C-alpha cells in the first residue's frame, strides 16, 4: 500500500503522518505544495518532519508563483468563496501528481483533520475520488491539535513560529491568508507585521492598478457589506478610539483541500 499524506506543513498533517508511520505498513509519502507564500521557517519544519519519519518520501510541488502573483494574473483577489489560490497552487498540482504516480486501488490519501472537523472530511471525500480518504487523527484513540503539537515537541522538531505566536494555522505567513477574517488579520498585524505590510502594499498596488474598490477584508457593519482595505483596517486597529470597528470573532476559514462553493 501507498499512504500519501497531504502535507501542509502544519501540526495536523504531521500528526497524521506520524500515526500512519507508526501504525500502518507500506510506503509513506509526504505530498507537499510549496505556495511560495509561506513563512521563512516553513520549509525547515517540513524537512525536519520528513527526517523524523525514517523511510518516508518527501515530494514538494512548486508552481513558481505565490498567491499575490496569482491575484495579479487573474485580476482578482481570491477569497473564501473563490479560492483559486488554493486550487492552482495546491489542489490541482496535488491531484495531477496523484494521477501520474498513484493507483487508487493501492493508495490511501490521509488528511490532517481531527475529530472536530468531520464536516470538512466529508466535504473533501467527493473531491478526491476515486482515492480512499482517511483522517488518522480520528483513529482510536482520537487526538486533537494539542496532541499534534505534543508530537512535534516529542520528536525534537523546532516548533513553527506560527504556533509559538498563537496563529490558528501555519499557512501562507509570508503574506497572511487571503481567506482570513478581521481577527486573523489583527493577529497577523500584531505578530507578523512584515507579512501584513507586504500584503498591504500588494493590495494597494492592486487597487490602484485595477481602479477597483476591492480588498481582502469585508466591513459588514451597518447592515451592508463593503470592501475594507488592509490599510484602513490597520488604521482602525491602531486608533484605540475605534474598537467597535473590529470584529474579534471573524477568523475566516482556511480550507485549502476542499473546493469552495463558487469554484
């Protein structure tokens, strides 16, 4: 059997790989998409995870562009409903590799979803047909993100800065995730100001070049929805007199392995 881990470079995908390595026989492949949008410690973590799983194979796919490059090419900023960044940089190349190298008859694809994400697992299964999909974190006994982080520490792997700083996931932190909400981008501004500045600059350049009032964030106050540029959002956060202009519960969604509604 071939066991292919859709390896994002996050805690969940490492926990999935570790469980398969310890509890299943067969070839273990860490299949990874480098989006060129990751934090500088991302590849170091990916390589360390690979090295901690003797006999595993690491496959890294690279499309040569990052998600802001794609936004410029597509003349549109990706969002939770139209996430062509995830499709072009992750889902399509991952599936193409599987179609070329793996037979569904002897291959299982493993995702790093835990027991709280059954809805995501069920949505992912039809997309990856005809391959069998599994989620090792849901095996008995079930484990969660805290257990996954403990596995990383137990293996002696340096923890990605994303988890040390309290970020919800370890993805696209060169710029921040275009599918993140207000709470997410506030956190990026606090702990990765350089990443925030890079996206703010790219967004402003995109707006000026396109002549369109578009942005990553949305302002839904007052019963209407309008674009909220990162430049304006930063001003709101920095001006303490306007705390009501920030939604602390809007973290957005990062579901790169699942096609979105409008795709």
